[in-house]
């Protein structure tokens, strides 16, 4: 199966983390998880090179990872998820490690920076907590499920005494932030500003185009109807967008950083 240049570049980053951290057990677990146990076990050099610390180990690791991805493209996400869950991407998320250009380091005065690393599989939903948005939230969760990602909302978290700290922590840990601007909720505007400042991918959604702030109307948004059919269409639209951003996240983030916007 053909693997594009972007995915090959990401596999290189994964290989570096694997070479630094993997034991034989990790390789066998990964092979089992991806249905490629035989690729790992039958490789003539991988496990032997690991055991003896041979110079060709890194090359063997890259070869095996590429074979697994070539077997089935969806295996890439399984490899990445396994490595992130086990080793946290080697100290920083793989995506952020590969973005070219200047980086901004910050020390906020109002918020505390969470100890958890950003999670490339986490989507956060910023929206009014009203019960009238329960259908919308369910549609967002279903879109995340279809995209092999997980979704959280701030009202489901209670880690800090201040709600806004939980919200900041959730946005900080998220890869994508979905903001529902329906009703021009000022809290959602504030949260969208935090997400943009932290360089997150923001997906605006709304039931009315008039509720999108003027300063954000140059960004694409998903408009939906708050009924059964409309929410099903919202799930489809979000699922497609989430899959695209996750698969192409390095180019999308790098391109956004170069333009100065992060949606």
C-alpha cells in the first residue's frame, strides 16, 4: 500500500521514540495491536539488534514500522496512539516537535499550566452548558468516535476549584477545539480566544451564521439545524473535518503558524 511523504515523515518521528524506549515486549504488543505480529516476529534483525544493541537497530525499527503502515494505513494511528500512551511522544507531542519556524513560550499569570501533555487524540467542546445543546454535544461525541478520537467538555471535569482553570486545562490538552457560537455566548468567545492563542485547531459551529463574530467570519464554520437530520449532518461534517486535521495535522499546523492563524 502506498504511503505518502507526510506520513513517512511522521513515521520517522515515531521511530525515534521507539528506538529510545521500546523493549521486546513493546514491539510484540504493537505487532499484536496492529495485526502485524508476524512482521515483527519474523524480521531477521529487529529483536536481535535490540537485544545486542547493534548499530542497525534504528534502521530495522524504521523498516518494521513502515511495513506495518504499508500493510494498512489505519495502523499509523494505532502506532501513534500506542507510543503516545506509553511514552508521551518522548517529552513533547510529535506534531509540535515537527513544526518548523519560531515557537512561542509563555507563562500565563492567570492560569496554571497543566502537568499533562497535550493529547493528539483529544477534542474539546466549548459550548453553553444548557440542556438545549445536549443533542449538539451528542453529535460532536459521535463525530469524535467515528474519527477514532475522544471528546471532553469542561462541565464533565472537576480537577480545580475554579471552573475556568479546568477549561484552560482542557483546551491546553486538546488537539482540536470545537466552539459552538450559537447565541453569541461570551464564554465561548473567550474560550475560542484561548484556543487560538495556544495554537489549537478551532472548528467553529453554529445554528445561525449571524452568531459568528465579525473577527472570525473569515474562518470556515459548520452551520447546523438543531433537529435529528441537522445533527446527523453535523456529525458527518465534523467527522470529515476531524479526520482530515488528524491525518494532515503537521502540514495544517505548520501552514497555520506561517499565516498567523490556527483554525
